[in-house]
């Protein structure tokens, strides 16, 4: 099988530079989302993509491709660490990477971070990779829901990235079987965090080529305000055996010359980078990395528990205040109704009612204040109709006056 692909990237409407990179080649398809501030994220993603493109070639087996892709990412991680060693101003930079190598009908996938790989098959969109984020850990453990994760204050905390922190980062690899008609999407979180999956699925399901779909997905992100860089690679699996050559496409920061190229490297005294983290020479962006240690996870989980407890207490207080306001309003409203009077019929007699001539659902807002000895049947036809439909009074004295007039009507 062959792949027909397209790649697109946009800086977004808020960021000043594009820290994403993407690549669509003959066999390799990959996206990277850099982090580490204005001066580091673009370098990190570009270095990773430029290094990993070495595996864009034919392999005799998908297992061989899986090993090669994993090895290329580990090697790219070492390149990032050495770059920080030579350029201390890049300390703390890192990048997510999600990609696959197509070998026949199978895909060798490698993934680290929170960029994603999706597959659309038979109209059903499936997320193939799992985010290496703190909130995803909470979702996986059942502590929070997917909806809560979307608004969690630590939703941008990454637990795994390529960078200068871990010499042997844990990279997820897997092998997936492809089928003719499959449409694969690789994207940075600039798309997945701001465009709902049903919108992504709808765009991928359109009968358009990969390039048109990639552009449409970029526009979907821009329609949501595009607060982050957004990069997409769309890959269509073609079972026709079409061997037409499609030149490799590189987008984002990897498509530009590296900002550090041509600079004389500096050799500062090397301190273990874990000691340098999280101090950074540049202002960090919204996403940041924290090491995936049990102590750190325990600390975050305890903190999240405290946050959830505060949220529950706040919710209880708000509900109590709302309930008190509603109760006060109901009591005040009921008391107001009891300052009104009207004349009506009760058990065939003329009666003075206290309240208003309405009910609040099953709750009556009036009651008989005094039942007179006047029979409604003794009244004239006009007054009978008036009493039966009730006669409003300004106050109790006015109600007594109305009863007196009705009594005079009988005497006359």
C-alpha cells in the first residue's frame, strides 16, 4: 500500500513564533511540538524532526522500522541535550514527538508527549496514542473525567518529552495494521486541545484530498481563536499500489534554518541538567515539563486532592447561598401576597380571601379570611358573576366595603 499525504502548520493568532514542526515523506510521517520559551521550543522541534527524517526509507519488516524509529528518537534526545550543553540559553527546551513509519500495510508508531495520532476508519475516529500529561494520569486512574481534564489548571503539564532532562526517555512504540481507505491524522495539541473530536472527525470524513483536509483542520483551529501553534499531517492509505513519487514536505520551524546555526558554540561549566530544571534562561510558554517521578506524581495528586476538596467546599457554599437566597425570596414573596385581599365565593357564600387569586403550582397563595352570611345565589346576576370570578380589593377595609355594597344589593 501507498500513502498520499499532506502537512500544514500555522503559528496561530497569539504566538509570535511557530514552535511546531511537521514532516510528511515517502515512508515517515511525524509532528513535534516544541517547548521551552521563545528561544527554545522552535529549536527543539526542528532538531528532532531533522534528525528523525533519517528513517524515511524502506524497511524489510515493520519491527525493524519500529526499532529504527525508537532509536532515532533516543538519538534525537541526545542531540537536544548536547545542543543545550553548547547553548546554555536553550536550557529547559524540549519537544513532543508523534510519528509513524509505513511498511507495507503496517505502521510502526512512536510517541512521547501530548501530540496525537488519530485514525479514521469506516467513519469512526480513534485516538491511537495516549497523552503523557498529568491530567491524563488522573483520567486513567479514574480521579477526574475527560471533561474535567479539559479545564484542569495543570492540563499543560507534560510528564514525558524529548529534551535535556532525561538521557533515556520512555517512548511509547506500537505496531498498527493499516487498511485501504484509512485516513490517519498526526497533530499537535494546537488542534486537539481546541477543536472538538466530532469536528475533527467530520473534517477527516470529507471526500477531499489530504491537502484540502489539512488546510480545513488548520482553519478549524483558527476559527477557535488558535491560541497555540497548530500543525497537522494527514495520511491517506491507498490500496491501489500507485507508486507516483510525492516529494517530502517539511512545515513549521523545521522548514526554516535553525536559529542556532552559524553561531559559535559556548562551553559553560556543565551542571547536571536536572539541577537546572525548572530554571530557564527564557520565559517559558504555557506548556511545561515535570519529571515523571513517583514523588512528583504523589505531590501533584495530593495537591489535586486539596484542589478538589476546595472545589467541593466552594460548591457547597455556593449552593447554600443560592438556597438561602431562593428561600428568602420565596418567604418574602409569600408575605407580600398575604398583604392583599379579594372577595370571592366559598361554600356558596360571599367570602373575603387573604392573598392573591393565583396558585404557585400545587401551593395556594390565598385562603379564606372570613366567610360572610351572604349567599351568592341571592345576589343579582351581575354581582354573582363578579363574585364567582373574584373582586380585587386594595386592602382589608376595601374588601369589607365591597361586602357591604353586595349586602345593600340584596336589601334593595
